[in-house]
C-alpha cells in the first residue's frame, strides 16, 4: 500500500488531495497546526491519521513526524496568505511566511528522507504570484519564486526520488476565493473557467505518479498567465 503524507491536509486544496488519495485506497497521513483539528479532518476524509505540525516551528518538525514509519509520496501543501509591502513592511509576517514555506518545507523533507521510498515523489506548492505579482504580494511573490529554486535543488539532491512543484492560479471553488467576485478573471482566462480544487488535486496526482516527470514547476491556471 502506498503511504502519502500531506502537510497542510486539513482544509482547502490539501484536504481535497487527502480525500482523493484516501478514496483510492492509499494510507493517508494529514498534518495541521492543531492536533484536534488534524484528527477530525483525518477521520472526515478517510485518512489513516492526523498529526499536529507547525511549519513555523521547524525545530519541532522532526519530533512531530517521528511516528511516520514509511513515506512513498509527500505533498507540501500548507500555505499562509500574507499582505506585505515594501512601504509597510512587517518583519514578523515576512519571517513567518519565509520560515513556513522554505525552512519548514525543507525540514519536513530532511526529517522524512530516511523513511522515503527510493522510487517515491515529492510535490511542493508554490503559486502564480511568482510571475504575476499584485499589490501586497511582496513576500508571497518572493517566496513562491524561491519554491522554483527549491524544487530544482531538491530534485538533484534527492535523486532518484522525484521532486516537482505545482503553482495554482486562482482556484475558484477554494475556501479563500469562492465568495469573491471573479468574473473579470474568468473573462481573461483562455479556458473560460477558473481552476478548481479537483483540477489541482489531479495535477498533484500526475506529478506524484508519472515517473518521468522530475524537477518541473507546473502552472495550473487555465492559461490565465498568458493574458
């Protein structure tokens, strides 16, 4: 049986990925900051278990993952939205986001690497702000740009374990976006629709399972980046 660990699997896209893989009969382990919420989410999506893990506290990550015995697939899906500008720069928020997505992600890989299958795979979440910044995306754009480099270096360092990145655009049915007015974005998207959580989960499954895809940063946006 394949074992998949989904960091940030208690809500949103991470939860959809967990639900999909549990339904396919895989052993799914989800993590979230809160132990009770992680356990509840695990039960609701059919995951084997839920673990408490806070990526902003990287010194505690190894202990939080100690009971994970074996990993075939690892998805680093935890995100945090940060509105931060150069003019009104909040150092604490900048450090938190950088720690979560760069230091925290990498420490999870470090902690689990001795237990990862040699033919396993890792998917790291970034986002299209790396190429399409917006007011307040100073750190989001910078960190997601760094995710591209992280994917490349991990693909080399972890070989033959594969490492890929997924960079969603606006995900129309996600908890953050579904109640916002998005008609203007839809009109500029070549497919005439926004990406869905199911689309992103499908892309993650592809990146995990196709054994010839490695070191790729995949945009999932319906072509929105082109317009």
